[in-house]
C-alpha cells in the first residue's frame, strides 16, 4: 500500500479513531464483544480486520502492508454508479481504499439499516467463528498470569506426551491369532488358599471360584481361546473354604513354536521344557532360536496372589487329570487342646480299608456306589510347630486314598474329634461302617472346612508305559516367585499369630478372686469348684488365682449334654432317598401329563366353539 501525496501520515494509535469515524456502530459492538469475552485490550488494526472479515470480505492480504509505524489514510470514497453485482466481487487482492468503496456501495445499495443489522448479528457470533486471526494481548503480562500460562502449557504437554497420551489416542491392537502356533498337552500343578472362594469348580451362580480365575488367566495370557476346545479336565473338586497344594488340571495350551516352522533341536515340542530354548526353521528357510513359554510364571502374572502355579509338565494328549489319578492325599490341621490323640489314632485304623462310607459323608443323590478304599489314615505332629504347652501342639490328619465321597474327610475327622474329646468310644467306627446295623446316618456336624487341604494328587508310575503320567518338573524362576510370595503370606500370618499369642499371655496372667470364679461360673462349669480344690487352687480362706490355671479346667467341668451317636436322630437311608426321589419324579410326570391333557381339552373346546359360531353365522346369513 503506497502513501498518497498530501495525505497526513496515520499512526497506529489513531487507527481506532479513523475506523470508528467510518463505522461507529460496528466498532462499538466489536469493542464491547471482545472486552466482555476476554477482558483484554486489543490492537485496533486486528479489530478492524476482524470486522471486515465478519462482514464477509476476504481480508487476508488487504492489510498486510500495515506496519507498526504507519498506515495509509482511510478516507471515505464516493460510491460509483450504477451498483455492481456484489455477489461476484473478488476482494482477495483488494486494497483498503477498494474495500471501503465496496462497503459504501453496499450501504447505498441495501441501506445502512440492513448493513448495521447484519453487522450486529456478526458481532454476536463467538470470536472463534469470526476467523483464525485471534487477537493477541499487547499489554505486559503480570507474574501471576505468566505462572498460570506456564502451568497450562505444562498440563497440555503432559496430556499429549505423558503416560496417559496413549489412552486418548489408542492404536488399534493387532488381534492375536492362536492358529499361528502349535498346541501342546500339559498338566498344570498349582496351589490355592480356599478361604475366599466358593469351591474349586466353576459354577454359573457362584462367580468366586478358583477354576474361574484359573481359566480367565489362561485366556488372558493367550494360552487358550476357550475351555471347550482345550480338552480340559480337573483332578480334585474341593468344596467351599477348602485349600489345595497339589491340585492338577490337564489341557492343551499354546506353545511358542510357529505352526509352519520345523523343529530342529527336538523330536517334538513335548520334549521341550517350559522356558527352554529350541531351534526352528521358519517357512522362509531362516533358522531361528526361540524360547518356550515359561507357563508357571506366565500364568501367575494373571492370577490372584492366593492362587499360584508352580509346575507345568508335558503329558499324553488323551491324559485325563480326573480318571488317570491313582491316589489323593488330604491333610486336616488341628490344635490338640484336650483331645486324646492315642484314642483317635486307634479309631482311625478302623477307617483304613475298603468300606461303605455312606454314614461318613453327605449323601449325593447322583451317587450310587458308596464303597471307597482308604489306604492309610495317620495322625502326626506338625514338624516345626512344637509348642511349649502340649494343649497348643499342632497336629494333622493325613488321609490317603484313590477317591472320596462328598465331605467324607470332614465327616471322618468330626467323628474322631468326638472320640478324642471322650464323647464317643473308638468302637463307634465299626458300628457306623456296618450298614446292616446302622442303615441311616446319625445327625452330626462336619468338621470345619478351613483346615482341610488337598495336599497332593498321584498318577501312574512313570515306568508303567500303559498309564504314563506327567513328570512334573520345577523351573527355578517359578519356584523363586512362588516361594517368595508364600513366605510373605506366612510372615504376615505369623505376625498376627504372635500378636494373638501375646494377647492370650496377657489375659492368662490376670489374677482373679478364686471364690468369685466359682460363684460366677457355677452355671457354666458345675464341677469347677471340685477341680480347683483338687489342685489346691481354692481354699477356705479364698485368695486369688491366675486365669491360666483356671481356663484349662473349664472344658473338664462343663455339663455334657451331647447325645451318643447311636441315640441321635437319623436321616433317611439311601434306599429311602431313592424311593422318595422316584416318587417325586413320578408325581412331576403325572402333573405334566395332566397339564398337557387340560391344554388339549381347552384347545378342543375352543375349536368346537369356533365351529359352532361359524355354523350359526352361516345359518343367520
């Protein structure tokens, strides 16, 4: 833009005045709009450009010649005649004088009122719709504003380049194709603490099961696609609260051997141990070293902390963890208290052998054979758990057999507890095993589920070729991780046990009045006074006694109201249950048949009624 002779130089600071002289309404609206939205003072040149652009003119280059020192004078230009077709005017290369001429022509053609209304509508639009030339703040920013601006920039940078940036712009993940890899049959050996779970086997109405978490971990780890196609089988089926150390499942899982590759370093992928390197020749002819999946560590990363896999072994494709299992061992842990261990050991030997255990289980209506073979039943002290007080010594029952009935171990242990506490004699075991003498099971509670553990599952002798079982091996990495995690759990619970022991020691050291003990606990322990006098804990003069000397006497002085098992109420025998089940089935079938007959009669009656109605209609017509 060139300066014309005789025209005064227009300073930047005067451009607002000149613009307002030509367009008073638009400038007032523009100032009001911008200041209301941004509370900032803008350069008049930028405001002028925004106004022209909002009025529909192309002003990208029309004011490029304006500099910081001077601009050309903007004077009114007489409107030419006749009016031009404004819809076809090209203003991309127009000078400010030409733009003013076009604007005056527009005002003369349609009237100033229409132009002012259009300008007012433009001024009511958001600033971002007026154009990309956003005004910049010309005044100096304060320190507080600079700090705020810096924080905003840092926040934007963190969002776009920080660890969460990939969440906003997620790349489409490549789907994992299981068919690209070779499958292999394996047996998985693992442990779990069952106190939080509703048993091992998955159930539709019980989401918190160990098996559900295990199968979800296998799918999440890309080792199987679904359980139905994996040839899955389980060895033991523990109930709610029961734990396991040697639970075994068998299935087919993915290996790292590509389906199109040739294995060079072994005859079969089954000969490659988990975590071992092997050589392959790819389909392209390239030879490559691969590492087999370390299944134990791989699965544990997707499992809860109280479910741990510690061994994975190759097995035959037709291997079944359930039917190929030759024996199982259960352990039941308990504190001795006042139990007669020798008496319990004598009674446990009656349970060894092949017997009908229907009086030592919960009757399953789907079970038709109740004979089981218990190979051994031992009661031993827990090594490393020796207590100073014999009543606090930890023991465990070890039951060894091929298969067990529903709740059989817990029922056998409960009867042994009755014998050890003196409420039954060992001779009750042969009576309960004699079905002719005791055809119905006496009513008694089962032992608690928490101390019961499926300790191990045993398969065929490896030398037996016909029934070859899996040879479980242990990878050092998996053992390191599992041992560290179990040690941490043991330390936490040992600390809790030490805290409780400290509380008990403090309580047992309390001294109480001997006469007051006898008086207050007479209804609870009628023989307490006699036992205390026999031990010189109570004299005619009274005195005080430590609570640790009183508490062991309480179980001995209680009122024994427990009925012998032989005199207790009994449930229905197995034959009676079967007859009742058959009667219920027959009644259901009769009800279904009756309902079908009623439905048939109703349909026949409706059909007859419709036919009669049609005949009546035909006769009337």
